[in-house]
C-alpha cells in the first residue's frame, strides 16, 4: 500500500506522513516534505525525528524564523534536545572571553 493510500484511509497515520515526508525529501520535493513532516508533527509532537527534519529543511529553504519556531517547540518537548549545542556555545563564549581578557592584560 502506498503512503498516500494509507493517509487516505487514515488521515492521522503518523508513520505514513513521516515516511511520505522522507520519500518526498529524498526526491528533492522539499516544500511537500515540509508539509508532510508538519502533518506528522501535528499527530505525534514528541517524535523528535520529525522536528529535526523540519528544522533542517526549513533552514535549508532559508526559512530561519520558521526553523527557529520549530526548534523552540522541539526544545519545549525535550529540554535536553539542544543541550550539547548550548554547552558547546557556552564553552566557546567562555574561551573567547578568556582570550580577550588575556589580550587586555598583555597590553597594560
């Protein structure tokens, strides 16, 4: 049975929407893939794979605001989702601040 037929029979079939989104994405049909991932997300919000796919495709499509909104939603569902990115960013910021402080002291 095709994903479209499965969706026709059961419009809230999460797996069919997600799989159709993956198929459309692999075919280069980004806008259609985004629409299917959104449908899947509306059915099963806690599934992070759908949110991550949406964020990636939205960013690749230049839709940064939509990607940021999707990332915020995903972070509400799973607060640890982007923890490693935040930790990395904090470490980089701390390192940059320490380098700036060392430079200031060298010039005095």
